[in-house]
C-alpha cells in the first residue's frame, strides 16, 4: 500500500469538491482529491442541466398545444419522445464534457481514483492501494436519491431522476412518488410530453413553498393540469403491465391504477455510508450527518470539514460551490478557521408556473413582527398578454423597520423576480427604498412593485417618488 501525506484531502470531485480544491490551492496548500464514481457534477450529469433540457422540450410542446388562445391553429404537431431524449443526452453530455475536461487537466498526483474511508480522524485509506495522512479533510461526497421501502416490490420498474435521462423512449405512463422540486419538475415535463402521469405524496406540500397562501394557490393551479393525490399512503405490486399502485387516506382505500413505470422522487440521502465515520471522531446528528457550523463548514472543532449536498443543508449548485470554497479555504488554513459570509438563500422550482423562495421563507418568520404584501398574477398586465396569468407572490418585511426579509413566489418566470428580491434582501433594502427602484412597463417585474405598494400601505409608508404609470390591471 502506498503511503502519502498531504495538507488537504478532499473526498468527492463534484461541485463542492472542485470548489474546495480551488480555494485550498489558492491558500497555498497541497491537495489531493479522491473520487470513486464518474467525473462530472450532479448538476451537469443528472440534475440541473438534463432536467432543464427535458423541461424546455415539454414547455414548447405545451405552448404549441395551447397556441389556439392566441388565434394560432397548429395541426399535425407530434412529439417524438425518442428524439427529445436524444437531444437531452447530447446536450447533457456536452455539459458533462466541460466538467470532465477540467478534472482531467488536474495533475495525476493531485487526484486518486477509489473509495476513501477514515481509519483515523485525518487518515484515509483509498481502496486497498493508498493510505493518505492529511492535515485536514473535506467531505464532499454528495447525495443519492432515496427509493422508499414501499416500492421494493416493484424495484425493477422504479426510476430515479438519474434514470429518466437514459431512457430510449418515453414510457406510456408514470406514477411520481413525491411532490418536491424533482418530482414536480420531471413529472410535469413528462405529462406535457404526452406521458400519462399521476402524482402521489404522503404530505400536501408542493415544491419548496411553506407559505399556506402560496401552497393553496399552487395546488389549485397544478390540480387543473396534473393528476394530484396528496396526503395519501401508497403500496405497490408488480403486474404484467408494470406496477399496480394502490393509495389510501387514514387506512381508507382511495383508488388503484396500473403504471408502466414509477418515478421515485422521495428525496435524497447524504452519501456517508461506508466512509468509516465511526473512526473520524465526529459527532453525528440523528441522520448520521456530522454536526457542523454553516459559516465555517467545520465539523465541531476538528480538522474535518463538510460541503455540498452531503451536508443536507441547502442542496443547490450555487450553495455547494460556496460551501466548497469555505470548506477548502478553512481546511487549508486550519486551525485558523474563519467564519465566512453566506449569501441570501434562493431556490427555484422550474415548473410552469414556477415556484421560488428568496430570502427568509414563511416558516422561518416571526409573524408577530412581520408585514406581508402580495400580488396576484391572475390579472397582471404582462402575464395576461403572455397567457401565463396564474400565480401569487407574497413579500415579507419587518414590521419594526420596513426592511425586506424574503418572499415566496408562484407565478410566470419568477426565477427572474426571485433574483431581484434576493438581491434586495441581501442589500437590506427597505420597502420604501425598493419602491424607488426603476420598473419598466409592461413587464412581469411590475408585479413586485404592486406587492411592495401593498406592503407600503400596511406599513403606512408614503412613496416619495412615483412616476406617472399606466395602470393595466390589479397587478400593473
């Protein structure tokens, strides 16, 4: 067995691991990165990019099917599922290729192939070929989709999100278990591409929204397009045609149906098994995740740091990148560990309409000290022009000083308005100051102004500057 020493050992070569490597090298440390799976980040290979490719095709198909509302008659349109999937893989492979090329450029002495396990707090063994003594370790091993126990009887018919993009053709029918971000995005896309899709969840939650008003609006709008079964328990059994799913509420049967495939979108599990964490000396939470400080990514007071999806904190690419940089820099400087700035939280579900949370979510608020302004997109001017007039945005501000705290959003293209609001929250803008910012007409962003005016009224503020607007409806 080869024995080596290094300043920083990084377990995992995904977004967080690569970010940690860059920052550790910048700090002057020697670095070795260890990976036992294929190179290429979760985002590029099985996450953000291939899912958005599938969604882009699905949204185009939906727009074509609904062109009649604009007086445009489309006939003979046909969805070639195999061609859609070929494009998804082709473009996906292009994105993955960029990442793989960057990893392959790393000198061989700075990366090791194999499975790393702790044999002591800062000593790792990689398979049976290398023993690595490190000054500090960064755990950046990512996460894996969960397949719940109730799907074990039909496991050979179960897809996880990774599998969807490898299909040669679209299945005739799919049951989606889970209505979080992944389940909603992929399920709606498949439905718009002509697949018979039903959604099942043991909760009533859709996406990442926690605001009851946003949740109610999204449930109303999605239920008009999608077959939703919320708050149900599901059992599965194999049949010749695929899987028979039965669902019930409080033990009372509600229905059963046969589907060709089941998509498990029941969440993801941190990749921590078989790492030998029992020999790391770390204190673990009830999920088996090391306790850590999100400002330093340090686990306790040890020379071990954690970053990315494996931390089970904010499972998003930009957060993984930030955490990797924080962990890598602090690992290189250990024991000189420094708390770092964390950006305002921002998350988007790329359904249609989209769901977004910018800054503080509803569940995080002290409602006794918060004022809420809102705007409906049902009659918002630009949204009606586009035929996308469904949605609700709620913006939260401090009742004490009028500073913006966050927003939950459900509406057309809120990926853009969520960015504006997250920037405003991070800049600690007040409602009054935000209303002084420019708004063009007619744009979807005018809806934000309407919600801000609602806030201003509740805070009893007077706009100091208000141009002569063209009021095109309740939401501008």
